């Protein structure tokens, strides 16, 4: 069920009318957010990118990918430990702010 919705959203995203929106986005990779792969996460804000990474990790692990398990655990742990999670969050925000516009 989730898969069909994701595909529909992805197709929608590829449409030309979204091209303008896409240029205002920034890109971070799964790796930059503590993950193991080069998957690109787009967002207009650091929060969007972090949410995209959260989704990406869950999808990968749900699909049986073991390399993303530790990153997913770390991501979940951050929400439980606000202090250490906050410093990670601040660092991501700094990195995001330093990125050039896509
Ligand atoms: Zn990844």
C-alpha cells in the first residue's frame, strides 16, 4: 500500500511544473546524515531533509537492507535522548545552511 503512494508521489515530483520548486531545494546525502549510502535527500529546510532521511532509513530497513539498521537505530535514539540528539540536529542544520542552493 505504502509503495504505490510513494511511487505516485515520485512521479508527481518528476513533472516539469515542479522544476522550479526543485531548484530552491538543497541536497544532502544519506551518508552526510549518518547513513551508509549516497542516496540524495532533498528539502527546503534541514528539518525536511532529516524527515526524508528518517523515511529513507525506515524504507531501506523495511526492505531488508541491513546496512541501514544501525543508522535507523541511531536516528530513533536521537529522539529519545534530546541532549545528544540536539547537538546532532544543530550540526545537520549548520551543514545544511552551508550548502549551496541546488
Ligand atoms: Zn541510505
